[in-house]
C-alpha cells in the first residue's frame, strides 16, 4: 500500500476515534499495522505505525482490554527507532503497568524513561514521564511525591503549549489535591482542566466534569455535584466506554444515597462495581468498594459493609495501596462499632489514623478523629479528638472563598456535629 493510501487509512482511523467509534478506530489502526512492515526503514511509515500503536493502546485501555493495550505499547517500544521514540515507548509501558496496579514495574520504567529524556534534553518526554511518575505515586497513596512531579510536568507542558497534555496534567493535579483534602485547590485545577477539555473533546470534558463534581461532593454540596455529574453523563451517553461509566455511576450513587434515595444510590454503586471489574483498573474498583461499603453501613447493613471492607483491605494489601488500606480499616471499624466491639473499632481506627497521616488524607483524618471521639470513655481524650477533627476541617474550609459553599460544608450534619461537640466542652 502506498503512502497516500496509508495516510487516508490513518485519517479514517482518527476520524473514527473522534466520532467515538472505538471499535472501528481500533480495527482501522490495526489495518494500518497489517498493511505495513514492522521492520521498515521508511521513517514516515515508522512514525505512522508508532502513532497507530499508541492510539490503539489508548482505546484498548479505555475499553478495559488491559492486556491488549499492554501488547500495543510493548510493540511500540520494540519498534522504536530513535532514542526519543524509546522514551515514549518505555513511558507508555510504564503507565500501563501503573494503570493495571503493577506499580513496582511501573516505577522502574518511569525512572528509566526520565533518565533517557533528561540525557536527550527531550522536553516532551520529560514532561510525560513526570506526569506518569505522579500518577504512580498517586495510585500508591504518596501524594506529596505525586504533587512534586505533577507541578514540574505542568510547567513543561505549559511551555510546550500542549493543550491536551496540559489538560491531563491539570486533571491529575486536581485529583492529587482532592485526595489531600485541599478541595479549593482541586476545584481550581479541575476548572483549568475543564477549560482545555472543552476544546479537546466531549470524552475528556466528561471525565473532568466527573472529577470536579466529586470535589463538590466531598464538600457536601451534593446538588451541585449532581449537576456536574448529570452533564458528564449526558456527554458520556454518546460514548460507549465502560471506564467512564464506572466513576459516573459511583459518584451518582454516593450523592443519591446521601440525599435519601438509598435504593437508587446503591443500585448505581453496584452497577459501577460490575463495570469496574470489566475495565480492569484496580484504582477504580477500590474506590467503588469503599463507597459501597459506606452506603451499606449507612443503611444498617453492617454484615455487607464489613464484607466489602474486608475485600478492600485484602486488595489494598496485595497492591500496597496504603490509602485504601486506611479506608478499609475505617469502614471495618465502623462495622465493629455497630456490633458493639469498641475495642476492635479503636484498634482499626488507630492503625488507619497512622496511614491517613502518612498518606495525607485530610478528609479521612477528621472522620477518624471524630469516630475515635465518639467511642472514647475518657471525656478529655474525646475532647482532644474533636479538637483535632475541627482543626483539620478548618484547614479544608478556611481557603474556600465561595461563601455559599463554605456555609453548605459547615452545615453538613457530620461537620456540624464536630463543632457542636466543641461548644459543649
């Protein structure tokens, strides 16, 4: 097949991708690869093949075909001719390992790619690798390290004026800030990502809207969170990608449960869990299990909540996900408390407290201190836990400039209860 015909085939594949015909795009990218020789010395063909492999891998990952995506990225690395192409291939393989929960393998490859990118003074490769390192640290619950890398990546992508990668980097920034409980900063980052995302495409916009809504959810502004999540769902309905639906259904499940629509909320969460198991990205599954456990506990189904909590704990142990191990111990402690075993609850929460401090999970920290205060037989110790919880809450709410949002957060029953106890002591 001549260059003109191949270019037309690539154009067709790219148009299918932009039209969200994912299966058609994968098929056409595969056709490009089948019509060309992997051992070619024609640099134009090499570039075309590498682009086809990169795009195919991305689409396979979004469909939940993680092993197929890994195969595409490994083939890209194998076919790389130049050192810059090797940086890209190594980094894509690293990111896929991370997405699949294989963080030790990912970390070694990230560092290898970064070292080569720095030796070559390859700015794009360095920026992409720093973004990948940030993501792997994020998945492992190491948020300070993640933040340091993502700030450097963002600076480089700004210099390059790469709107798509700048959008992804802002999105990671928002996710990191969200996990640290710096919700005002997470909202700023997601809004910056959204500004780029609306120019890049509907799928990217939907992902960012989902994350932005989650920040409002954590501030107990469930109505505003639902607005963002419903807009995201409207966009997602055009795109048949299960990885997108996982987070949307999970978030809507959390919000509906909180707003009293418990049955509908839990059904959304169950659908999200089923989808997450198809997608094959552990981080998404862990999030859903924790949300489901909390929802089941809230409606008094403590046996089911405990089952989910133990499942989350076992999965987090296997993948060294310290942040989710803390969350698992939080829900297991709540179940122990419900069963009247305060000693067991305290043991679990003290361990969770250590991990929450270590991973910088501000939202979980105040919840754990509140829980410990509630079961403490010592009024002075209970007062200390309530004071610490209040201090963490103040750190979250103080930077928020939106007065309506501040009032909504402070009026949320769990938050209000902490400050009410302080006035009683």
